[in-house]
C-alpha cells in the first residue's frame, strides 16, 4: 500500500479486501507493522474490525503527537520519526567554527515551511550566528542557482526542501540535490539519510533503516512473549550521525573531529571489494591446486607442520628459558649440567662452556650435597613429582650463595626419565635478613634474661643487705663494749671486715643488675686508663706486655670513676688468665659516632657521639658457645674456686648503667677484643651524699628521731648508735605505726628515718602521708634495694636525703648529722 502516490479510495478499498481475504484463509499473522503516517492511520481505523486482536507496531511516523498518544493504546506501540535539527546545527558550528551565518534552503511545500519555522525557533539557542533562508517560493531555479554561488566561506548551509520554484517548475529529489551540489561551494547538511551520496556531507539524520530496526527489535520482544502494553512508544527518534567520505575529503574535514558514534559511508573500496568475482575465481583455482598438492604430499606436509610447531615451541621455550628472572638448569640423570640459562650463569659466575664440565656436586656446599642427592634419588624412584629445598651454592670466586631449588624430572612419552629440570631463586637477601633478625632476637633474649636476673639479684641483694646491716651493727656495738687490745676486739674487727667484704659483693651484684646508684661525673678516660695501666703493670705477670694507644683529642665521658676502674681491672685480670704463657694486653681509646644502622642492631644506644674503649689480648680466645654466655652471671671458664662468675656480668652492668654498649669478638687461638661505647659527657649529673668517715659527734644533740624499719635487729642497732650519739630515739616496725606515732607527736619529732621496703602500708605511701600531714617534715629515706630512679623519686617527693643499705655506725651518724644541719 502506497497512499502517498496512489491516493484513490478504490485503491484503499481493494487493499482492505485483499487483506481481509488473507486473514481469513491463510495462516494468521502475529504482528502488524506500519511504515509512515498513512499506514498507521489505516491500521488504527481497522484496529477494532479487520485487525482486531493483532498487535500493531509503527515506525516512520512524522506526526509525533499522534504517535505519542498511542501510549494509552494497549495494542499499539512503535518508534517516533523526528528530525534532529538542533543537533545537526550544533555539529555544523563545531566542524566550521568560523561560521557567522546559518542558511536554510527551503521551498513553499507544507513540510518545508514547517521545518523552516522550527529552524527559526532554534535561532535563540545560537546567539552568535545569524539565521537566514533562501526560499524557492520567491525565485526561479535559475535565480536559486545564482544565490547558491554567492554563499561565502562564513556561511553554513542546511537543506530542508527545494523541489518547487515560483514559476511552477518541479524537480525530483535527486535532480534538486544535483542542482545544489553543482552550484554550491560550501558543505551541504541535511536531516534525512536518503540525501547521502547525492552531494550531502551529512548530519544527524533520520534513517529508514534505523527506524525499521528499532521497530523490529520491539516485534522480537512481542514474539518472545513480552506483552505489548509493557513496551512504551519510543519518543526519541533513533537518529545517528552519518557522513559522506567523499564530501569530507572534498572539504578537508578530519574524521577525528566527528562525533564518536558517527557512520562514514562511501569510503573507497579495496582491491578485494572491487574485484571480488575475480578474486573468488582465483581463490577457487588456488584452493583446487592446494587440495591436489595436499593429497599428494599429505604425509610430508604433516611432518613439516609438526617440525614447525616444534620449532615454535622451542623458540618460546628458549625465550622463556633465557629471559627468566630465576636460574634454570637441565641436568642429566647423573646430575651433570646439560643446559643453563643466562641468569644462572650470572648467579654463580661461570660461563655456559664451564658449566658443561661441571656437575651439581661441584657447585653445591658440602654440607648440602646429601640433600641434593636424596632429592635426585627420590625423583628417580617416583616418590615425588617435584621437590624443593633451600641450599648453599659455591660461586666461581669461592663465595657462597643461598638459593631455593625446585627440582623435577622430565619423562618421555613412554614414561621413562629424560633429564632433571631445576629452578633456582637467589634468596641471599632474605637469608641475610633472617640471620639479622635472629641476631636481634638473640640480643633481645639476652637483654631480657639479664634484666630478669638483675631483678632477682636486686631482690637478693636487698635481703642480704639487711642481714649485713645487722651483722655490722651488732659487731660495732660489741666492739664499742670491749677494751682495745683484747682478743675479742680483734675478732670483732675481723667480723666487721668480713661484713664489709660481703657489702662489696652486694655492690657488685647491684652493679650487674644495674640497680646500684652511680656517681656520674665528667671523666677523662685517658687519665683513667693511664692510672689503671700502672696498677696492672704491678699486678699482672711480667711476661704480659701492656700497650696503650690513646686519642689525644678524646672527649670527656660522664662516668663513675670507681666503676670504670673496676671495668679495666676486671678485663685486665681476665686477659692475664687467658695468657698464662705471656702475651700482649692492648688498651685503646678513640672518638666515634654511632649511626642509625648500628643503633638499629643495638637498641640500647641512640645515634650520636661516643668514646670507644677497646681492650684486647692475644690469649687463647673463646669458641662461639662460650662467647654467647660470657656476660651471664655466675658463668666462668676458670677452675672451681678461682672465679665468681660475676666479673664480666659486672662489666656488662656498668657499661649498660652508663648508657653505653659492649660487644666481644673472639676466636680460638686468636685472642679476644672487647669494644665498649660510652656516651660523651653532657650535663654533669653527679649525685651522692658527702659523709664523714670518722666523726661520731651529733651536731644537734638531744634531737628526737623516729626510726622506722620492719627488721627488729636493725631497729635495735640503730637506736643504740643514735642514743650513744646523744639523740632521743623512738622506733616503729611498720608504716602504719610510724604514721600514727608521727601524727600524735609531730612537734616533738625532729627527724624520721624511713625504710622503703616494708610490708603493709610500705615506705613510699608512708612518706607521702607524713609529708601530706606535715609538709615541713624532715625525712631520711634508707633502703637495701638501692635503685637510682627510686632515689630520685623519693627526693622529688620531699625526702631530705637517701641512705643506701647496708650502712654502719659512721655512715648512719654522718647522714643524720648532714640532714639535721641542713
């Protein structure tokens, strides 16, 4: 049916009857599809009669309003056909940015005039461009051609319709396009796809193909069971950007500037497309000949193809083999090298030719050879398909490399072993990191062990100090009670000397545990080395030579002179024991700076300047098992009865207490070297109580003293010493009782001597309570657990002084006199 060309009613009626006959006698239709407005109108007229019950899908409908009304019709849907004039004008301005005028070519036809109205309605959207038209209603075709020739380079041209002039002359669509193309020197844009190929450059065009395709997709949905009422009318015309390749070339427009979804038509055909029949004929002949050849030489060709595949496979393998980031090797069944890649050569430093003369045994570390051999045996016996291990390899230069080996066995088609394939990864960096981690963990464990032993030593020392204090106290009391020259007096003096030696042993234990109060003062280490070396010269055997090398610009250190002397004497004595046949003891000093890398391995020190004290001997040395234990308390390599095992642990504790680090290097028969790093001197932090040694007089005779200690013997001894010195003494065996007594008679108590380590309320809390009750209270703190931070804490809380245990009569009376004098 084409009612645009055949408008007679008779034609319409004949079509209707023909359709009725088909619907009645032939296979029923499933869908009715209409093209253009007239067809839709016919279908809608027959919807309740001839086409009753049939779904109707339309496309190519220009009457947008009527098409959209079908959304309310459950049996009708379709695709609207509408021009994309605004998008086409935007495209024209984008491709021709110099445009100042937009000209529409139009005639007096109703559709042309309707499009012209829409054209001028869009003028407000493009303010920088002037809109004009060239209308055939006002001129003849000859005048129209002249106007086209006059259009300048600043003008863009859009064809709406140009079929009828004012002289009554009409042209077919193709003739009209030919006239325009021959007289227009500017690109021509259009709104309809059928203008392409006739001189139109392009635009966003209405395509009958796109219209039909969109409607066909709707029909497929209906045929698959989707109800028509669920498919809405497509209100957006499926227009696309189309362009003529020839016109783009003519006006030198780059396809890269076109919209991304553009379709470019009329590109030059390739030789294949132009001569397709000839190519197909030649191809047929060629295939026939090839078929004959294949039949004749099939076996040879198959063999050739197999060989080619093999070469390709070998090429891929060779590329992978040579470019791999790991070492790859092939070994024969005896473990000798067949092939190695470049990476494995680089790993071990051998060339390929050298590897052909070697076996896996030649490059394996002796201790790991058994593992490699067992892997080879297990693979050959079929116990495993693949095995892995970490082992050491010997490089050509003799150095060692850690590698991770994965070994597998290649079999032939019959399942017989052919050769071994090994993959080796260099894990040297990881192994080094693991070893470094183990060393750090060992050092941490050693530090924790020393800390735990130090805590134990401090606790033992506290109780031992109390016992020594009682021995000293009673001995001094007894000594005061006898006459000079009697045998008892001499025995008591020996008892006191023994107790004092016990006190020195406790001092060593506390030094090891780093709980001994140190007197840090600026110290010239060079002078101390010179002084101690003179002592050692007289103390050590004559066949031991002492050499000292001192840095003349050595910086001062903050140190306790007595403890540094103890370090040098202990190390010197140990060195002499290691050189029974004589040798050299070397002592050196120098300035060093410890960097962050060293301090990461020795967490006990911080980066900065240090003084290095190095003590070395040429003695018998130590093995690794001995070396890791030398700083452990009570560990000794000396014979029974010849060493306490506290010498080096005391040295360790002193260096740590000074904020330094100590290390030891030794080998059997090569001697031993101790390196000690001591921080350079900063702010002076000397501390301590200056006490007299012989005076027993009391500066404040008659002062009342409250003595608090849970040990009865210490209370009794202290009370006797203090009362003999002229003081009034009251005692308490607990913090609770002391606090109660002080609150009851604070105005009569001149001094409180308070032990910190007591059960119950405890000394710290008792001190706080006394000072809270009386901020002016005078308190002397004493403790057998002499920890430097504890001294600082109690002094900061308000105690006047700190007196460590054990202490004799002289130290006690001197401390009391000093505090009361303050």
